[in-house]
């Protein structure tokens, strides 16, 4: 056991040192991977949750809850950058590998932990996705922590009364916490949470709560999660693509890179997609790739976690 874990930690170190796309070896979980440097906190909390007897799903939920509490990078939780009307609207989803069940919420106002709300939708309703006011009602009915949103009404009125020739709001930031887990039984789980692009139009929903776009889990294969410009990821169902590529036998690293190549080849934006992905498979292998930027993410095992960075995917000659 100690040798196996030591090898896993060595693999993390080598990947980080080289900052390249060498495939990682297999590892028998628990294993977690998350987007962005702040994802290390989510990984650490998730692994601690599982070590204390929690399930992989508990680990994903608790890891993301911590990021929502911190409002990391101003792009997750109620502390995230508000929309163009001046108030935050949150999106989240969660997916359980063993029974292929999922829950999702979008455009939610005033709920402190949208990831927990997504799990409640999955476990305590007949639905997969709730949005807007209905999602808030469901959260309050289930006793989830909330804040007062009565001040939103005036902001909405101001937004509606704005000059019709006013310039469209410029969005800023589009980071997201996506967290994937492989437990000691070989089961796979995933979750995603975001406040969305800052200054977005009210009602805008990105890829994060959309299954197959911001997150996808298949317990027979693995899982993938996304961060970046949601509109581009949504149009290509990026996370689903990666899981299907892994189903065909690709290593998670190769699958993430291939998904970006395919997206770029069929999109007039080419590699300027602002799309980043993480993935892991049933064998405990993991990978990540980004379309046009260096992409830092976090990965960890019970022996420790660290932030790793990969360079932007190099365009293939035919895709230039």
C-alpha cells in the first residue's frame, strides 16, 4: 500500500515538474482532481471527508461547499461577481456514478450552497434540473441556508428601466470549481459550481449546470469536468466528448486534448475557445488540457495534493 501511494505522489511531482502532457499511471483511489489552484482546497476537504467515512459523493459535495463558502476567485458562491443587474445568480450540478443519477440548478438567487441544492434535487425530487425562483423555493422548503434577496427586486426594476440603447454589459471572469472523485471501490463522482461570468445578462446560464457540458460522469468509464467560457463548452458538449473518448480506450490526458482539437477544428474561433478540462478514469489515471492558456489545476491522493499546470494544447497542423 505504501509503495503504491508513494508511486502516485511521485507521478504528481513528475507531472508538475515537466508541465507537459505525459500520461499518468494508474492509481487505485481515493483520488480527486479539481479545476484551478483554489481547487486544492476542495480536493483536500473532499479527501478528508472520504477518510472520515464519507462517500465519494459526500467528498465532492463537501469539497465544493468549502469553495462556495470562500467564494474563491470571485467566481463561485454568493461572493462571486454579480450579473449585469447587480445581483448574483448561481449554477451547480452533481452526478453520482453508481446509479447514474444527477441533480442540477441554474439561475439560483440567495442560496449559500447551490451544490447541496443540486444534490437535494437529485435525491429528493423526481427531477434532474430546477431553475430560478422554483429552485430557490425548493431550497427553502428543504431548509437550506439562504440570504435575503428582497433587495434584488429594485435592482431588477432598474435593469428593466435602463435605456434601450445602452451598451451590452461586458462580462468578466468565467472560472468554475469542477471536482471529480474516484473512491476506493472504483466508483466515480463529480460536481460543479459557479456564479457564472461576471456582468452576465440576468438569466444567463453557462455550461456548469448542464450535464455533458460542464460535467459528465459514467461509472463504467470515468468523469470529466470543464471550466472556461461556458457558451463555447456548451456548444460542443465537451465533458461528454471526453468521457466517450475514454470509453474508446484513450487515456484521460489524450481524451482532454483530443476534445479540444475536435472543438477547434469545427469552430470558427479555432483554439481561441477559452475551454479547459479535467478528467479521470476508472483506472485512476487523470489528465487535463486547455485550448489557449496555461491551465493550473489540483490533484490529490490520501498522501497529499498539489497544484499542477499544463500548457495550452498545441494546434494540430490541419486545425491551424
